[in-house]
């Protein structure tokens, strides 16, 4: 059920991936070394990483979203350059293998929806909504911090997939049977499942937090009809999150059970129905469109 996110999945023989991993590791160590050298670790830990202040959490959401935007933009450049090279070449093959292009396509869609657009919106709501309604903070500050770190954990899983040689090659919604164990036996879909499951739960907790904040934490005299327009849009978006994201959580859970426990929710036999997954995922997907808008 927990997939195969193991050290055996690391492609030690691939020079490009290992070079990328080495460069990122050296950069990360350099960043940590700089923080330690300038004595900023205690400041970062107490003032930012463990903070429950809504403004700081909102800023951290935006920072992580910008980092993930760079990754998503890089994927977009790879896809467009592949198409340009393929059109210009006689063979029409381009420079990326088909399975690699599919992984980049999937990663780009997941990143831009879950790890760029959503955290930008949530970060802005964290910064603005409590100030607009006269609240000192959100209703559940610790839950707000937990939601952020669940989101970060999902983003880390997305980027770890860079160094295990693959991500899901299923498209960003991972329709079965392509996402099943028989057609995608490697670790790419494992990372898709857990990255979206963890970050989706974090988003659901955020939605609950903001709905309670807006309903129960308004300043005296501020009725619902006196709330600013941005707070109203935030309230509507978070109601949609509370309604829609449990569907995503259940859909991914059932797909995980099909993949690792031998169940048949979304298979073509044994009583399963592949279209049920499509219906469930778009029962989440259509509200998600309006959340982002």
C-alpha cells in the first residue's frame, strides 16, 4: 500500500540524473552552510519555520509556490523545445524519449495546479483575510502551520521524483488503467499518489480553518454583508475546498488500494468500473476550477 519509494529506485547508472542530484545536493548544502555561517538558524527556526503567525505562513506559501513555479516553467520549456526539435528533425523524434516526455507533461500539470496556483491563493488568503475581518489570526493557528508543512511535504515528494528517475507518465489526473500496477509498475505513480494525497489533506485542513475563521472570528459589528469582497470570495473558495477535496482524497485512496491491495474499484473486471474514477476525479476537478478562478 505504501508503494516502493526505496533506495533501489535511484538510477545510479544514469549520469544526467545523478549529475542533477549532485548539483542540487551541493546547492542545498551550500544554503545550509550559509545559514549556519551567518548564525541565522535559530532566527529561521523560531521566527519562520515554527511560526504560527498567519502573515508569515502566507509568505512561506508564496515563496514555495515561486520555487515550484520555476520547476513547472522548466518543464514547460522542455516540452516546447521537444516539440520544436521534433518538428525540425527529419525523424520527428525530438530529443526526449516518449516516456520521459509523458513524465514531464504529468509533472507540469500537477505542479502548476497543486503546487503553484493553490499555494499562491492560500498564501494570499493567509495574509489578507484575518486583517480584513479584524481577527488576530486564523481560528486554528497550529492547524494552519500543519497544513503548510503537509503541502511542503507533497512538494518535496514531487521533486524527489527527479532523482529516482521518473514521475508518473499517466497525465496529471492519472486515469486508470494506465495508472494501475500492471501498466505503470515503476515508482512514478507512487510519488504521484502520495504527493497529491498529502498536499490534498493539507489543503482540506486549510479550507476548514478559513471557513471557521470567517464565520467565527469577525470583528464585532462586521456582519457577513459587511465583509470585503475578497473575504467573500475566499469564503466561497474554501467552502468549495471543504466540499470537493474529500472526493479527491477518497479517489486517490481507492486508486492506491487498487494498485497495491488487489481491490477492483477502478478495474475493468471483477465488478470494477474505470469510469467511476473519471466521474469522481471530475467531481473534484470542476469545483477546483472555480476555486482557482
